[in-house]
C-alpha cells in the first residue's frame, strides 16, 4: 500500500504468508496443480 513504509509492508506480507502456508487448502491447491485437476477447497 502507499500508506505504509516498505518494512511494515514486508512484515504484513510475511505474517499473511505464515498464516496461509500451513492450511489444508494450500496443500490441496498444490496437489491439484501437480495432478492437473481442479482443486477442491474446503476453507480450511
């Protein structure tokens, strides 16, 4: 965003990534991509 400095933006991005990286939906997305099929996301 234009309203925060670079370091704050980076920290926000890092926190968002760390929350997402362990979700079942992330794993499903990667597996679906590798298996060339549509992902079945469950919101978890």
